[in-house]
C-alpha cells in the first residue's frame, strides 16, 4: 500500500492536460508523475476497494476487532499496520489524508475536526512552555486569539509582526527560543501575500535552531500554491473551504514530514479533535473536483475583480491578480489568484448593506471556497461586536465587502452585481470618511 502511495505523491508543476493514465498507478515501480487534477481524483485511494466499489467506503465504526491476542501483539509490535480505535485512526479518514498529502507534496497529512482543530492541535503539539512563536499579524483571527489567550497561559510567548515585513520577522526571532513562525497566504480580508521563500530563509539566516515555518494556505489550496515546495515545514488548510468545496462539512488538515505529522497524530489521539468518517467521505468526494473548481473560480474571480475595478460605484478592489494589489510583485508565487475578492463600495455602511441585499445570486454568509457565491460585509459579520472606531483602528472599513466567488456563470454574477450596484448608486453619499482607501490594507496588518 505504501509504495503505491509514494508513487502518487509526486505532483508535477504546473497542472497539465492529458495526464498519464490512471492505470499507471496500479503499482508500477516508478510511474510517471501525474498532474494535480489526476492526483485529486486517484491520489491516496486504494485502486482495489472493498466490494469492488469505485468509491472509498465510509468505515462507520468507533473501534476495530482483533482476531486473537497474537494479532493484537502483531499490531502493537509493528508487524502489521491496521486500525485500533476510532480516535487513533479510520480508513476513510486515512484515504483523505493520503490524498491531501499527495496534493500538498508532503510525506504525510493528518486531518482534524475543523481548521481550528488542526491549528490548535498543531500549536499544542509543537510548542512547549518557554517557547516563543512569531505570527504575521493578519493570520486568521482565531489563530491569533488561541496563541494570545490560551498558549500564553502555558508560558508560551508570542510576537505579532506586520504582514509582509520579513525584516520585522527576522528581528522578532529569538534563536533557541522561537520554535514556530506562523503565517498565512493569501490573507483575509485583503488577500495579502506572504513571501514564503524569504520567510523560509529565516530558518537559516537567523540561526534559530529547530525553527519551523507553518503556512495556513486555506485561501490558495494546493492547486494555486504548495508552500512545502517554497520552504515551509507545515501547511494547514481549513478543508471547510475549497477542499470540501460544497459548504457541507467542517475539516482541517496539516501536512508535512512523516515525523512531524506522526507527532500531530499522537497529539490528536490525546486531544480528540478527530474527523468523522462521514465528513471524510464528503471531503474525498469534494477534492475529486478541486482542480476543476479552483481553476474556474480563479477565472471568474479575475473577471469579476477587473469588472468591479472599472465600476464607478466601487472605490477600491483587493485581488492579488490585479496590478493594483499591494503584493502584485510576489503574486507569481501563486498559480492562480483564488476565488475571494474584497472591495470597497463607494458609500457608507448602509449603502454597502443595500448593495449586498440587492444581490440575488450571492448569498450572505461567512466562509468561502464553495460552489455557492457568498458575500459578506466584515463590519457586520466577522467584526460585528466592535464599534466603528475599533473596526477602523484595525483596518475594517464599513464599506468593505468580501466576496467568495462560486461556480455560477460569470456573466450571471456580473449582471447581478451590476443591477445591485445600480440600485444603490443614486443614493451613495460618496466615499466614506475613513481616509484614503489604501490605508485600509495597511492598518489591517495590525492586530485585530
Ligand atoms: N484558517 C483560515 C484562513 C480560515 O479562514 C479559517 C476559517 O474561516 C480557519 C483557518 C478555521 O477553519 P475552520 O472554520 O474550518 O475551523
């Protein structure tokens, strides 16, 4: 089983049409490397499945039987590889883990009950009292909250550095003490990009022995970015987003070296944030269309971003595929720019809300990456509990919209946004009074 898996882990760059035949996976010693789309479908799964099924079945069991005490000994003494108890492993989950490892170009991957479960388990497994962690300031809000509020209780210190400032990262690293550098790329909501190769260089240039680089690559997916190839040690995805792709599951993954992932799996067995096999099945199914979906979302989002940027009712668009994006210079790190666009409507909080309410295709909801186009006003969704002043202090303008483009027809989406903008254009009081729009993504790099 392992040798077949190894053969599926080699994913060429970039994805190509006309990938080698799936038959090449049947166990040949060194099959041709396969394109990402092929790996997304066949990677990690046994070719011969139970009951001659085409799909990997859901192993709906909490525990596993041993035929004899000798079989139990064989398992514990490493002579046979098998499952033992549901918190330590499940075959359906394992297939999804192997598929993700193949897609991320990793030796191994562990799945968790959510993206946050993946992140919290990893941080708890990798860090110990007295260690120090550096985070770029626009990593996911709950990750920062976990480090600042929970890990600090266990004597783990942290420093937040402005996103994109590699020199500040270098200065924050305390050799011997800093064990983890956590970054995200692209980020939420301004789609800022981390220079992953330069951050990876810091492991050598700062002399910080044992320093690991973790990249949350949720917004990119393995289709648009593979951080391990750029020098990261661990790559995290909230599989709730593009990997699941249908807004019907929560899951999180961490991929990296076999040794690191084995430690995470052990920690998961203690902390208990396991993925349910039903969700693992949905994830396996979702990933099969990942390449197709993300490529289309890349195309549609670029089209919508360009259209929005040219529209007089829009003040500013943030999309890494546009030359106007603050990180356009390093956008080549991405193979595609993803399906999320953020933009400022020319108007205030209410005008922006009326634009959103006028959309008939995009649905108001948090999250991103699914087949349905989702839209939200961060001031009234993720940052609802803050005052206007508090939001502005952290870069969240009241007229900011975050859009996650789904798989609807691009012309239909543009027509719908056009109608919704026409509906509010006559009432817009002009750009809101929060200052120049470029300030927003700069202040967004501070703690929020
Ligand atoms: N990382 C990023 C970048 C996210 O956007 C999210 C959720 O929005 C998470 C992690 C957490 O994932 P989950 O919601 O699956 O716990």
